[in-house]
């Protein structure tokens, strides 16, 4: 009994260790507040401040956006125009489906097969933004992100991302110098994370979307050694309803399906979901132990009965079994 119990516990600990290791980065994201790399409000000059002219510029003045073709939907035209109007001295690149594929084929041919085989168009839209930032540098903006002020202060960092709620970072607005090590790591991990999770929202989010980017970013933090390799984080307070905010968010996210509603609910109640997850794991462990104990005891009792009738010289009634031909 004791040996079997020890083996059972060790086997469960090994399985538990493998599971925890596989989701460890996701678990640590739940407690990541991004404060170590946050861009403090005090470091963001007010719009039209003279301090902006004295800031260094690392990120090139390029704005990237993506859409299927050159016909921008009406609901996003105001957002697009707000950025163009404020940044007349910036180069503007609209990446259509055709242009994006030609770019991948020419510059990153090793990725073309993966790119073509993505099951959802939004995954190609996610992937292309990482490649163009790594190649050209500049600022990427989703079409539903309008500009409330010039982005010049954000060009003074080597790379930046936006924090999202409840945890992790978003990929709807990003900035980078060309060949930044973080975005090099991102594009290098796209094939590694390319799996079909059979739930569209999860497949998109964890293969190419914000969850994928958050996991890669969390793992990347361990390798940061210099200011040039650092990725700064724009906090929610700096792009919310503040007068000095950079972005105004218009209606978007047209790719979401019905399965997203459940995911959004889980995101809003992530502490409850985490608790229920651990409770379910504990319940399964206890059930497994009880099943093992019952089967083990049944086997033990069976062996005991077999031993008492077949191996011991006396049977249950106290009579001695005689060897064959014994008189």
C-alpha cells in the first residue's frame, strides 16, 4: 500500500509539474502590472509643449495600418483621417492583403506557407504588423484607433506597447525601431505558436493576437539588459479619457465571433476563473486518488483471500490442507 501510494503521488506530481510549467508564463501574466517598464505620466509632455522638440527620436516617422484593400470602411474613416491630419510629415503606409503577401514573399519567404495557411484573415493582419515593424520600424495603429494628438513623444523610445485590461499587452498600437530584438523574437515565435485550438477566438488570440504577444513579451523580459532592448509600456491611464491622451478608440473588432463573449466574461472575472480552475484540478486529483485507493484495496483483499486459501497450510475453517497422496 505505501509503495503504491508513493508511486501514485509521484506520478501526479510529475503530471502537475508538466502542466504548471506549460502554463507558467500565463499564470505570471495574471500578476504582471507592467510597472517596471511603464511610461510615467510625468515623462509625457503636454500637447504642443516645447519639451517635445528636445526629445530624442529613435522610432522613424512612419504610420502603418492594414486593411483588405484601399477602400476603408466608413466607420473607420474619421479615425484614419485624424491620424493623417495630425501627422502630415509622417510617411503613411496602408498594407492591403495583396501588398502584405508580396512583402512576406519578398522579405520573409520562409514564413509564406504559414502566412497563407492561417485559417482566419485576422491572423494574417496580426502577423504582418510584427513583420513591418521589425523591417521598417515606425508606429502601427489599428484602423479603429484615432489620433488625439501627435505621436512625437512616443518616438523617443526604442519600442513601446500598450497595456490591456485585465492583464497583458495589446497589439492594436505599437511602436519600434527597425530590427528591435523584441520584434525579432516575436516573428521568430509565430511558427512555434501556430496551432489549431478549435475555438476561433482562442486560436487567434494565442497564435498571433494579444495573448501570443503578451506571452512572448513576458518571456522576453528576462533577456533585457540595456535601455535599447527595453520595451516601454503605455499604461491605460495615458490613453483613456485624459485630456493628454494619444488615442481615441472607435468601433472595431469586427472579427470577433460568439465564442468571444465567453472569453470576455472570463477576462472580466479572471480571479474567479483562476480559483475555479484550481478547484477543478484539486477535485480531479482527489477523485483520482479515491479511485486508485479503491482499486488498490480491492486488489489487496483479493490477494489476501487467494493467499489464505492457496499458500497458507491452513484454510479458513482451520483444517490443514493435505498434500496429494498424503495419508
